[in-house]
C-alpha cells in the first residue's frame, strides 16, 4: 500500500505520447534518493482528469491503474474539452474529499519536471508556506525551447499582472504549483471564474488577497517534445482582460478569512 499526503493533478487532452511516461516519472520519485540527484523517497499519488481524449489517453491510464498502480493512480473522465480551470476545480474538490494535505498542479507534457515536485512539497511542508509556485521568472527567464514570441508574451503577461494588481509574484501565469489543503478549503472554488491562464492568475491572486504565504521556487520550463500544445490566443485574451476585473475585485470584494 502506497499511502501519501500528496496528490498531483494532471489534466489531459490527447496526451497519449506523454501520459505513461509522466506517471512513471512521478511514481519513480518514491525510489529516488538525494544521492542520485533527485527526490527524497517521497511518494505522490496522481489524479488524471481527462477531457474525453479521442487518442485514447484515458485508456492508457486505466491500463496502468489495473495492472500496476491501483492504490495510487486515479482517473476522472469528462465529456469533451471543458477548460483547464474547471478540470482543476474538479480535481481540487476530489482531493479535499479524499483528505490530501498537499495538492499539486502539473502538466502532462514534461514542461514541468517531476523532479521538482519534492522541492515544491518542501516549501510548504517544511518551510511553512501555503502555496509554492514553480516559477520560470523569479531568477531570470528559465525557459527552454519556447519560441521567443511565446517567451516574451508569457514574461510580459506576468509583468502586466504585477503592474495592474500590485501582486508581487514574478510568474503569475505558472501552472506548476503546490497548495496546502487549507488554501483550497478557504478559497471559494465555485466563485473562480476563469478557465485558462486567467484561472492560474485568479487562484494565486485570491490566495494572496486572503493572506496566505506564497513562495516562488525557481524551476526550468521546457517546451513539450511530444504532442500538441493546447495554448490559444483566447486563453491569453482572457488573462489580459480578466486582470482588470481581478484588480476591481481586490478593491471591492470581501475575501474569506483563514480559519485553519
């Protein structure tokens, strides 16, 4: 039995090239040692949320659940693409219902290095932070193999959020994170409005306004090698205009109090 206080949520849509590899990489951390250069023997569970991938992604997960990882790999299936934000909200609620203490967001395509999971965990479990962000920009620009246009768009999007909201996080659109349980219990998840990059900004900004302690952990972001990017101009547009609304909320909204 592989018990864990932590679950890594991985949303998927057409990730057959990556999903088995990323699952094995995360579970491989349990047998890794600091002497080997990564990990500390930490066991993580995984929740995959698949949006009806026509390429058979969910079938691969089901096979791995049945054959090898029944006690630590879980799957929620949805019909069709419903948005990144709604996938994570579903995953957060599932994780809270199953009493996990630390809940992670991570992509399936290895743009987020599984070997960084223990570092995010340590920031929350050992250093006392409530949210740990795998940050591309806290120590410069740590992005590999991204087109320069995408790098600039992402970097200046975070600068724009900082300028408009006064929010001091360097990588406001980062999708590699660890939340303590109490953060997700306190945030009113059904009131989170945005679905793409806007969702990532809104979750961080809401945690900040409530008063949770946030740490940026420097990571290197590597552009996917296999599969197809799900990024679109509409996702950036949502983030751009949504930030103005978040700023207004920061002035007018009454945020919930921390109770734990």
